[in-house]
């Protein structure tokens, strides 16, 4: 791995990463909150259930990622799902059954599923 | 929860938490990660310090000292080695902001430490983190290793000639080690005990070299300030407190969680609009800010615009950002006792006012909650609090009386009831509590007799029952079980 030795190199690296992220934009992105507390609340169970459901249904257009705290302790485990071309939606209270339902209903059919957490913040993007 | 759809929060310190993979350097770089570091390396250290000064950023760990001023002191102190330290010894009960940042966006802290290192002339950094945060440690370590592998830490960063590296120091969960001089002592391998200031760590700290200790959240703001400018940051907040503050909402609140709001946001908006108020329709009673060093704010304080000064003016403090909400079922004397129990355990014992004072304060509170308090005790409590505030060595001792002083001030009537009428208005202090059965409501269903562990409830089926107060252990099992609200607390 080569090091990033200048600001130009950092910017080039960033462009490369953004291009790679853009290439994935036609896929579903499932982002599971896995901070200490999210894991304690069952975040990993939700992740594994969704991975299993994706495999069972033979879906190939779904990417998974982990993130840290989504700040919604009251609704853990929380999962953010971004369907291609749509705004990300955060779902709360994702137990195993809800996790599977999110895949079969929301991901596969775009059907709304209960437990949506509204966006109550403005986020600074650098 | 309809009100929560309004946009009240502004996320600067937690801008990436929940949005990026904290174990991916690429995810951070995609959001202009490490560009702030590259930018400051084209500036002089004095210029960087000036930007932070102009931004108005103040320490988010509790004290609220202006970060730029602190950095400026370390910059002006010449030394062959200086240190940049991150205080991640988060220890207030109910506070978890720093863990969230470290677990959700560790690179922002790593980058900011390097920026600070350049600004003060330090080539070494250390994160003092409690060992009880294993996942935060794991992700932080990975971030440091990844940054080093890419040349973003180490020698000659961005070809600028600036060297900076970070090591991790583990704390053993001693609350006092969040105090910067105790933290430094602990890093050096000594007992975690504070020393008197001056000299300040910025003059003589870790291994007697100029050392800056900043909190995790303080650091997390820095890359944003560098890239978006000091004027942008200082345009947010109040006259004296700029930017945002992350709070951990806990206790009797519907939307338990992390919130980040601009300084100056009214407390009411945080508790009700964002937090959703108290669960089960209970009445809001108070909120403890500043953890064991802060005070309780009540109804009368709901419209206060939260900033460092407004909280101090109300005998509380910003602290690191814990907000523990209490409802009508909470006894404020017991709350004060809870926090004193904590500080009594956590005092390092070095100075007498804190070591012995905390014990005496706790004993008086305990006496009051057991129904043996007198007016003389209240007077003694207050004067002892004042004495400890004036004489304790470090911040822990000096702020330890705050939960008592603020509750005695705001909830004077509750203390009075404990002492004069020997009653706990919230029915929490069991020593002053009597369970009885309202004969008019009792249907004689006998459920209570089945759950009573000491068989002190008697009565015939379908006839009102009676509790024998001399045998009752006040466990509350009958109260919880009764479907007709016929068991009452007096």
C-alpha cells in the first residue's frame, strides 16, 4: 500500500473512493449500527438475520456495512437502508423478525415497514 | 412524537457517527478526512492557534476553557518535547458521548490530535481511554494503525516535515483521572491523584513537558472548524459559547439517546421536543446536567438557553454532557445521595475536604432519607458544602457539593418535608413510607396476599384487606400487583 504523501495524493485517493462508492449506487445499502450499545441491544442479530434473508432470497444487489452510534438508543437495534435512488431511511427496534421483514418487504418490494425514525437533525458535511 | 419531526439538532461533532464505517479509513477520506490536517500543515502553528481562538471553541469535557487559548499557552512554552493528549476517560454516570464518537468516527479524533500537535509543536500524542471501552479502543487502535500505514501519522506527514504519532494509554476506570493533572499522573504510572495548579499542564504536564489535554468531543469539532472556517463555527451558538454540544439523554425520558444541539438551545426543546418528555405520562421534575459535578435543573429552568454561563448561574454546569432526567416519582434528596455515593467512592483521598467531606455529606443525607434528619442537619449540610467547594484540591472535590446545593435550593420544600414532617413527598424513602389499603377500593380479590413475602396482609375473600404495618417490609409487591389502585403509599 502506497502512502499518501501530499494533499494532491489525498484528493486523488478521495476521487478514487468516491468513484468506487458511486459505482455501488445502484445497489441497496444496509447500514447496521454496531456500537457497544447497539451490539448489546441485538445489532449483530439483526445484521446476521438480514444477511441470511438476503442469501435465502438469492439477492445479489445488496451491500452491508457497519457503522457506529446512530444516536437513537431508545430504538436500538437501528438499521439504515438506502434503496437505489432513494433517501436513506432509518428503522428502529429491528429484532430478528423485523430484520427479515425489512429484507422481504422494504428491500425486495419497496413496501413501507413500521418503525421509521424521522430525521430530526441537520448534519454538517465537510 | 410528532414534535420530534422538527429539525432542532445540528451535528458537528457527531457528523459522521452512524454514517460511515468507523473501521474504514476510506470512508473517512471520502468525507474529506485528513484534508484539514493537510490544510493546517500549509499554515504556521500560530495561525492554526488563531483559527481555533477565533472559532470560540471551548473545552467540551466540562470546564469550558477556551481551546485556542490553551493551545496558545503550550505553543509559547519552548521545550524539546511537548505532548497532545486526548482525554477519553469518560466517567459521569449516564454519559456516553465520547464513546459514541470514538466508536463511530475515530479518525476525526486522530486527525484533530495531529492538528493540535502541529499547532503546539508536539510530535507525540496519547489517548487516555478507560479500559472498560474495549470496542472504542479496538476501533481507535485500528484508526491509528491505518493512518500510520498510509503516512497520515508518523514521519514527514504530507511531505511537510511534521512528525506526529499517537499511543493509547489505558485507564482503570477511576473517575478522578478525568481531571487533567490526575490523568497525567496516571499516564506516568503513578496513582491517579491530582496536583495543585499552577503550573498548568500547558506549562508543565506529562513528564514535566508542556502538555495539552483536550476532550474527545472537543477534538471531533476541530477538523470541521479548519475546513469550514472559524467564522462559520462562531456563527453558531451564544455570545460566550460557540458551536454545538452533544448531550446524552438518559433517565426518565422517552427518546433516550444522543443529541447534538447548537449552544443556546432552550432546555425545554432538548427535554420535550427532542427527548419526548417523560414516559408513561409522568410529570417532568428535574434534569441533572454535569453529572456528579453538576446540579438539578427544574421547571423554572426549562426556558434557559443552554450554555456554559447559564448553567453555572443555576448552580449546575455543562460538564461533559450527561443529562439524567427525573420525573415525579424521584426523590431529590435521594438523587443527591446517589451522586454523593458516587463521588464518595471516587474521591482519590489525597485532600481532606474531599476524602472526609464526601463521607460526612453522605452520612447527613443518609440520615435525612432515613427520617432522622433535623434542621441543624440541613444547616450543617449547607455549610459543609460551601467549605468543601472552597477548599478541595481539584475539580472533583470542588464540584462534588453541587448536586446537594442545587437540590437544596430548588427543592427546599422536599428537604423540609423529610426533616419536619418525616415524609418523603415522592414516596421513595422507604423508612418514611407506609403502605395501606383503601377499604373503599379494595375488592378483596386476595392477589396482594399471594405476593406479600412476609404474609402481613390479611382479610376475607371479597372483603377489604388490611396491611399490618408492624410486619410490612415495604417491598411494594402489593402496590405493583393491585389492579384496583387500592394499595396506597402514605
